[in-house]
C-alpha cells in the first residue's frame, strides 16, 4: 500500500492526522508546503493526497490543479477552515474527492480517508470518476454542517442536468440555491428564469408558464412567450411548486416528460430544452395523500432533493450572517455600516427566527435604518424582537408536578443548565428513578423534534438522529409518541 500524503503548514493538524493514521496502520508522509509535494511527485505517488487550501508557501487549490493535470486518478481531499461555498466550489471544480472542514472529527476524517483509498484502488483498476465545477460568487453563507452538506451537493451536481427539488421553510434561501445550481452548471450561459406560482393570479398561470397565441382570449393582443420558452437553453426555477393548481399539473407533467408543450390557443407543439429546479415549503407527500398534488408529478420533480435547513438548525451561522447583512444593507443604502455589539450577537443567536434568514436580513435592515448609534446594543433591538426573546418556554412538558416544569429564558440560560437545576430539585425532593425519568424526557423531546423537522417521516428522522429504523420505532412505542 502506498502512503497517504498530508500537506498542511499547521504542525498540529499534521500531528493529529499522523497519529490517527498510525493507529489505523495506514502508512503516511507529511509536507509543510505544496512545493515540496510537487517535487516529491516527480519521484513517487501517494495512495491519496490530503491538502489544506491556504498556506503561506503555496495554495492548496493550485496544488490540486497541478496534481490533476499529472495524476488525474489520484484522489485529493481538500481541508479548509474557511468553510464557505466558494471554497467548496473551487475544490470540486478542480476534481477534489471530498471537502473536509476544520475543525473535523478525527474518526470521520479517518473514515473519509479510507473511502478515498478505496476509490484510489478502483481507479487503479481502470475506473475513473471526474468531477467538474466552475467557480462563481454567491450569497449563500454558512459554516454549519447542514449548510456544508448543501455546498457539497451543489458541487456534485455541477455538471448534472438533473431535475432538483429544493425543500425548506420560507426564508431559508431556496432561490439562492437554485441560482447557485444554475451558475455552476453547463447551462450557466443560458437564462435563469423564475416562475413564482404563488405570485401569479390563478387565471393567468397557464399563460404565464406556457405563453399564448394572439387572440387566444380577450386581451391577448399579441403573441406571448411563456416561461418555458424564455428559459430555453437554461434553467427554469418553479418557486413554491406546491401552490400550482391541480388542473395545471397535468400540462406541467407533460412538458416535463417530453419537453413539448402548447401555448394557450396554439395548435403546434413547442420544444424547449430546459432544466427544471423546483422549490416548496410544503410537504408534497402529504399533499399527494390529500389529493391536492399529482403523485406522478412529484416523482418527476423529485429526482434529486435538497433540503435547506432552518436558521434555528444553524444558529452558529447567525453572527456571520448578521455582520454580512449589516454591511450589505449599509452599502445598498449608501450609509456607513453599523457594528453589532457582542451582547446583541449573543442575544440574536438564541432567537428562534421563524422567518429564517429572510427575517434576520430584515432585522439588520431595520437596525441600519432606525438605530442612531454606530454600535448597536441590546436596547436598540425592536420591541417585538425583545419580547420574543424574553419569552420563557417550559423546558420539559408532560408532568404536572412543579419540579417537572422549569421555565428557561432563551436569551440567558441554555437547556443544559435548566436540566441540571431540574435534576438537583428532583434529587433534593427524593424523587425515585431520577435518571430514567430525565432520560425518557430527553429522548421524547429529541424524537418529537426530529419528527417535526421531517414532518413525521420516521426513516428520515432516524437517519438525521443517527439511529436505526428499528430503534426509532421501538422508542416511539416505549415513549407513547404518536407521529
């Protein structure tokens, strides 16, 4: 077995990976800069290469490019502490096997290394996998694991023409993902056309989508090309597809099936070469069950599904998003950017933000316009936001006794502190089975949250929790949870 090569200017990263690979009996060799790697490649080749992106004496992406030119079958894992979409884009553009964000879990890193080694062996046997990606700018920002998964998905779909269904709550950035998929696709030079089902009057939907001939109906004074024709050679983004009327779904299904459609009042079929990306905040499976959405249309749309996480699932991204929006709002208004104090960042980081990223952006716009000082404090926040933050939801529910109900301020005391206080109270009261009681309450809260996020889909809930299907079924029965 050839060794794994590690290149990183950070000695601590090299040391951690070296120790982990030694423990796994995987041979390895380390470098502190890309230039030494290029010199070594003239004499030998590794099993796989693991490289940082930003280093004082060279760039990992340049190294990736050089390696792929001379050793196209060599799997390369890119490491970076700068976990933005552009880094992921650039990594996949150069043909990286995978993208590893720092700090990383060492066990997961070793698992990834083993997968790359297996890929290397397959490549040496004659199988070849190539990834392509074209770099561009984007407004998708985030370092949370859920967002990084979206970045990876966009990278893997770069050269694909597949239909994509983007799901997620309102305000999570579904259209931004659609734009990124288009910009980094072979259709990037073609048009990106948005059709918002909810924004068009019901009686005009068919005409707006497929166009109409002159005289097709009263007021149709000229021929009009619909969104399908406008998007020819590019991408058509069907926003909030769940809102489309049932009677129009049949025509849409036909257009998606063979690419042909008719203008309203038209006699001749029209062919359009269009990639479809759709989005929805609704549970389409539930709408199918209710008879409001065609099952065959769902299958046609649901080729690749991407889920945008809610902002509350990526709370660690709130400070960087807030700073970004403060700068962008100030720039758009032509004023000096205001700074958010540490207290404000801490305050908003624990807010629920039911309106997600859009609500956070609106808050930053309000603060830019309405606050007089350059440094924004907690007292500068809108009254409704402060009122929402100061609500005290019960930490645990389902017990009527006073010790089983503990209100915790979301902006000051986290759930772990509240749980600890509850445990102290129960122990002082001499309650029996404190450990089992608290564990069951914790499990029930987590399972209910998972079912809420996945809208009752047990298999998906189990996958997100990292447990088996049989386990979640047994737990739901034991805890009396009816999903």
